[in-house]
C-alpha cells in the first residue's frame, strides 16, 4: 500500500477516534474527582504533609497516592475558574482530551505492533467502547495511557533493541509512582509473561536433562577408570553416553522443527528479553523517585490486607454472566484459538490467562483485561486475516479512503457518536441526586462546622470535603483502615482505628448505630432518604430533622447536647 493511502487512512481514523472518544466521555463527575480537587489545592497551599486535613478524625496519616494527578486536576479546575468557564467544565474538557489521547495512543500502538491499519482502527474503537465505564476524571485514565505505551515500548524494544524504548520504559514507572501509585506494582506484571517465556525457551533449548545425564555418566567413567574397574562395565556406560548424545541431537532436531512449524503455541528465545529483564530491575528502584517515601512498595500490600476491597463494589469479583461485554470478548478469544489455525505466542497466552484471572478477582481489573488484552486480540486477528485473506484489509483501506468511502465513514462515525452522546447532552456535571449540593449549602449557612462531628455516607463524602465540610468517611477508603492509620503489633497485625468497618456496620445495621455514634461523639447525621439507617433515625426521638430534600436528610443528634 502506498504511503499516501496510509496517511489518508490515518487522518480519517484519528478523526473518527476523536469524535468517538468525545461521545464516550461522561459529563457527570464521579465522587473521587471532588476529593482530588480538594487535595490538589491542599498540596499547593501546604505541601505534602502526610496527614489528612479533611476528616474530623484527628491525626489520620494520609499517603497522597496520586498527588501529582491531584495537583494537575486542581490547576485545571483553577484555570477554568479564572477564565470564566467554571472549574468543573474545565475538568470535563481535560477528561475529554485524555480520553481522546488514550484512543489515539492505542491506535498508534496497535498499528506499530500489529502493522495493520484496518484492524488497529476497529480494535481501538472496540477497546474504547469497552472502557467507557472506566473513563472518568480519575488518575486511572492517565495510567491507561501509560500502560498502552508500556506494551508498545516493550514490543518495539524486543523487535529493535533501540535505546529510546528502554528510556521510555524507565520513565513510565516514575510517572506512575507519582500519578497513581496504587497500580505501580502492576507495571511489573506486564514484564512477567515475556520473562517466563524466555526462561522456558532457554530451558527447552538447553536440553538440561541430557546435559546433566551425560555429565553424570562421564564422571562415572572417570571414577571407574581411576579405580581400575573392568573395561566391560566402562564400555556399558560409554554406550549409554553415546545413546544420550544421539537422543539429544534428535531432540534438538525436533525442537527446530517445532519452531518452524508450531502447532498452536509459538515459543522462541529472543535475546533482547535479557536486556528487558535488566530494564525491569532498574525500574524496581523508580519507586524511590517520589516524595512519598516507600509508599509505592507498601500501598498495595496494605490495601489487599485490609477489608476495603471486599466491600467496595468496583473491587468485588466479576460475575461473568452479568458482564456480557467481557463474556463476549472471552468467547471470541476462545473461538479464534480453538477453531482456527492461528497460533499464539506463549507470552501472549500467559498474559491473557493472567489478565482473565485478575479480572475475575476484581471488576476494576476488567479495564486491564480490555486494555492489554486488546493488543493480543489484534495480533490474533491480523494473523487470521493474513492466513485466509492477506490482501483483504489493503483493499478495504483503499475503499475507505476513496471519496465515497470517506463520506460514508464520517457519516457513520457521526451518527454512532451522536447516539452515544445524545443521552449525555443534558447531563449535569454535578448530579444533585447523588451528591448533597443543597444539603451542603444548608450546613455551611446554619451549622458551626468547626465543632460538628457529622456521620455521612461513603459515596458522597468526597463532595462534602470538596465543599469544606469535615467528613466521617469518604472514598479514600484506605485512610480509614488500621493498615494505613495504625502500626503492626508483635503478632504482625495492624492496630489502629478501623473507621471503615465501623461505617459498614452502622450502614448495614449490623451494629446498633447509637452505640457507635456515642463512641464517636457524633453531633449530626447526613444520610440518603432511602437508606436503611434513615428508616430508624426518622422514628428516633433522639434525632431532630434539620433539613430534608428529595434525596438527603440532615439530623441533629440531641443526646450529644446533654
């Protein structure tokens, strides 16, 4: 295909990706965005003090796990305020830009890895559609871009050994450690399939069994010779050595044949992976290049040891039957691998197996399954097309880049994007049915928040602290667990304040709310009207209703005054 046609297709593909990603980006902000703004402002004004400034619980340590993203988000918010479009609007625009950047980078990376424009284009659209529920003004959107670049740099480094890809691989974990350190360990997971494949290939090529057996028998011959044993016994062992050498040569020939004509799994020893291992070892030390001390190394283990991951919906195990999109992708993978002649590299098989496992363990990791698995699926699809219709995609690209092809493609892209965006046109940036906007106004106007110890729910705590209202809890879940606010005892268990568990027990009514409110010296309660707890408080004379709207109720706890 000539360069001019390729260039035309790239321009058309990027245009379609831009409008598609714009349509996918939600207007309404998620709860984490609110605390991100507040923390960014706090860092700009006070630096990173490793203490929580927003809950009314005293002396809670805070790790600032995505401090750089928080600062960046606050600066965007402040810019929006300064130029008159509004801080939230500016954040929405920034999220659109990041989503578009993710789409374009995925397309470019797929194109370079798979070397097929048409497949790269359609797989990019499919990946972005599957990632739409993960596109939000959160640090994860930046890390998706970085992980896509990681796969590109690894693949290109193995292919070319060029130093610029190695430099890129070292820079990426430094950025992740400061932008979203919770996923910093996952960066190294991406290396493991390549390294394991290399080790298996080395072991397979070395014929270790024959090497050890031959060496053992040769040593045996030497010992027998020194002891002047019978020549007949020595000859038997010598014949055994010759037989082992013949078997080794036969095994080598078979291995070479398998390399040329593999059945399903391609296993080759690539020398550049040795240098990839060195790069990974260097990257392990990049966790020190952050103002957060050793937090990149300890954050994830502490989080996994706590109970937040078993109680927050996005961390719960995936129920495949309830996620038809993920189920469809898995079925497509299996269909290609089982019912076609397409072969898969061992590292890709390991990667997709690992991604599937972590996706089943946590719904949140479905995004990694889609993002990284998309590259593997694209490779398989290109191999399938090359086997059965090698020139088909080139003809399709030429048809799409013709005048009528471009018109039809653009019209289809606009129609599909409009259909996706239509439901968001009137969406508010701040959803007042999810966040207590009016209730916060009432509290700030009528309550002495400096002396208020309010109980609130998890899902909107971030909005409250954004408004400057001290909270009982918010979506920075780890902050409220002993693993992060306590210390290890002699038995190796963390001792500290388990505020998160107390919140769960109060909300689920598995403990008597009044006892816990007394323990925390609660003065006020802000809860959703349809919550379980509100059914009891609305009938409890100890709680005076101060404010109510369609979604939230604000109470004063009277016994606190006594």
